[in-house]
């Protein structure tokens, strides 16, 4: 019988491994750094890049690396208007989620029309 | 990519994390040369002041005072992207030093994964794994990382993805199934790279230009059509809108960042020759070990690179032409000094990008050549031999990388906990941006980290004091000399301190000449702990 591992299992394995090593190396701070990695560079993956007509691995890699450069720029621009970096970061994350949801709704509508 | 490969990638990532953060795992004090402190300062300041900047704080701006001839003093010296990432990690973790250094480490080795993706998609898992592991263990990158010019490494993490998206877009065009999504992705990646460091963009421009020419020659037409013109225009506007605010940051920058004279034309005959440079072996910027390829790769590495190039020239499929374009573009970019476009010390930084290219060529050459062999048994034997050989090479490189990083900035050349505490005290009790004269620390980078952590501007023993207008405080640090048992040094500092208090003057040496600087007020001792004395000058 051919055994195939699904992506959710892989995701859980990878995240568990990463969590263990980050905590082993840097304790709670390590966990928070990992959380930062997932939030800052992963959230656009889930909400925006998932809606694009790309292959799954392309979505993952493009999402991560584009976020690496453009997420801080988004925060920087928000911070031109909002005088707190912390609040600007939260707003930037919310903006990504909102844009992602709009894209998802639009895509669903287009799919329904087809 | 198969799902299981993500486990391999996670393991590779964690290996990178473990090795590259070795310097900060047991000792949470900051490390690196002066540039390291400067980059740390930019991230730290954003998080500490809870704001981003268009004008950086004076205590950072004073380091390269009036660097930007258009924007004037205290202007940004880079777009804020890379530094802001560091600030975000300080904010989310609530710690000041370690999270920024962990981020810096990740940003320096993460390029291994964009390279993995690129090579994996075009040439298979064996070549991709070799290339990624080679980059993670790259001695060249590790050295630059330790010294502190970390954005120079981070900027190349985009190159493989830029190449991939360019390839997907162009080949889809020539197959009459144009996928414009890759054009938009390409633009965003180009923007991202520009926002980290402009040198990477210059190299990318050359690579993309050459690849476009190569494909246009092969298919006898440019990737242009009526419908595409609209998308090209949108993308050009997109790139300009996202990057334009920072053009002036680069254009205004001075200090020999661009320009030069046509020289050393013979360098064109070599991949990267340094022996014929006038200043050799003191070629500035980096020690000779930086150019030692046998340390970065292994003995006879170039044979495998050449096999890779021969394979590409032999096959000449689209993906092979892309690789050749990458090779040619990199070659041109690391010879820009010959044409007088950039000074050598800038061009030599681009050499970091060579590691990804060379390991990709090695992997492609060896494993793709093996695939051409028809006999199953011989192919299996050769493949097994190649894998065993490269595992051995990577194992040796792993040892070198681990030892280098583990032993980096050990002992008194690294900021001590007491010095860190002093800096924190200054940060809380002394007005920010104050001018403090430092004496006693063993190295200049240590002092620089003191400036950053205390949010003050520091003046070093060998700085021309008059240029900095005034001295608000004087810090005499006996702790380093005490740590290394240098009694003469302690005695010297003691005499120096007594003279300073008595005469209200600083005795210093500039270009071998003894000089005196009038403090203009009485020094008043305000801090005396852990071998550090801090005086406030009462004016």
C-alpha cells in the first residue's frame, strides 16, 4: 500500500520541529521569534498568495520572500499615518487579512459565475 | 514539490538556525565589527522609540555625518526594510539584543531556501539539496555575517526567485500561453530586492538583461505583444511607485559608493582575480581569506563548476540558458570596477552571490550529467558516489562553519555584561544624543555597541574631536584592561583620568601626534561601577 502524507500532517510536523528547536535554543523568546516569523512572513501566504493562480509551492516561497521585504514597507507606510510602530504593525497585519478576504470573496464570486 | 520535502527543508532551516546563531546562543551580547553595530542601531532605535524614521536619530546619524548630500544630515542611509524587520522581532519578543541578531542570522542564510526552490523546480532534488546546504555552510557569507555587513548577504536571497519568475513568464510567453502573474511576482521581487540593498538590484538588472537577450536570440523575438505592453506599463508604474521614495536615499549617498576609473582590465580574463590589484595584499574592505575559494568550497571545486557550465552549454534548453544568463550577469557585475562603474570594495561584496551560483552549477552539472548515462547500474553507482562525495564535502564545511561561528568574538573583544549594564544606565540617566568621549575599551566595535545601547553619540580616542563640536560626558573604562590583566593599561588610564580631572582637558593622539582638547568645564563623577567611571562636564 502506498502511503501518502497529507500537507496538514507535514505542516504540523514542521511547525512542531521548529517550535522545539526555537525553544531549545532561545526559550520563550525563541517561541516568540518563531511566532513573528509566522505572522510577519506567513500571514500574506495564507490570505493573499493562496488566492493567486500559482502552484502550491510557488505560493509558499513567493509569499514568504515577498513578505520579507514588503511587509516591513507596509508597516513603514502605515507608520507615516499612525504614530506608533506597534499599532502600525497590527494595522498592517489586519490590512493583509482584509485584502485577502476581499480577494477570496471576489474569487469565489468569479468561480460561482463560471 | 512533494509534501515530504517541507520536512527536509525544515530540517535544513533548523540546521542553519543552529549554526548561524551559535555566536549569540551562549553569549547574549552583540557581536561584529562597526557595521554590525550600525545596522543593529537602526533596528534597535525603531523598536525602542516605537516609530520608523525618515530622519534617523542624531546618535546614529552622527556616525556618517552628512552622508547624504541631497537629504543632508541624519537622513536614512538605506531604505528601512531590512532594519525594520529586526525592530519587529525586538517588539514581538520583548528582548533587546538577541531577537535582532537571530533575525539577522536568518536573513543571511534564508537565501539557501529560495535557491533550493529554484534549483528544485528546474533540476531536481539532489542538485537543490546540495546547493542549499552549500549556501548554508558558505564560509564567505559567514565571514561577512560575522563582520556585520548583513544586508549585503540578505539582498541576494531574492535572486533565485527573480530568475524563476522571469523564466516562468518568458517561457510561457514563447509557448503562447503567457502567464502575466509571474510578471507581477517578478516586479514585487525586484522591488523587494531594491528595498534591501541597491547592489543586488544592479546585479539583477544585468542578469535579466542578458537572459532577455539570450532568449530573444533563441526565439528570434522579444517578449513583447500588444496585450503585454499594458502589463509592462502597469508593472513599471508599480515598481516606480514602490521604490521612488527611496531613490534619493541611494542617489544622495556618498563616501565612494559609486564611480571610479577604468582599471585592471586584465581582471576580465579571470573569474575574480585580486592578485593584480595595485594594493594587493592590502586590498581593503576584506582580508585575503574572504577570497579563499578552497575554504568556501573545497579543493578542486572548480572542476565541478566547469562540468556544470559544459552541461548547460551542451543542453541549451531554456532553463540552461537561464543559468548561463545568471553566470554571465554575475561575471559582469563582479567586474564593474574594471569599467569604472563602482569601486572594488563595493564590487567585492557581490562575490557573496557567487556561492549560490557555483553550488547550483555543481549540483546541476554532476547530477544532470549522471542522468544522461543510459546504463542503470553505472548511473546508480555514479550517483551514489557523487552523493557520498558531496556529503563528505558538506560535512567538512559544516565543521569549519560551526567552529568559526562558535568561536567568533569570544572573550574581551565582545561587549561584557558589565559594559552592557553601564550602557543601560547611561540610556536611562543621560539625555539621549549626548556626546560621550570613550577611553579604555579594547576594540572600536565594542565602543560602537556602547553608543547604540546607551543611545548616545560616542567619540573615540582617534576621532578628530573638534569636528564633533562638544563633549558632554567622559567615560573611562578600566574593565577591559583589568580582564586581560594589563596593569600598564590601567596605570595609563589612571594617569589620563587624573590629568583630565585636574586640567579639565583631554589628552589624545591623532595621526601619531599628541593633542589636547579643552573640555570647557569641570568633570563631575556621576557613575562609578564595575571598573567604569563616567564624568559629566559641568559647563
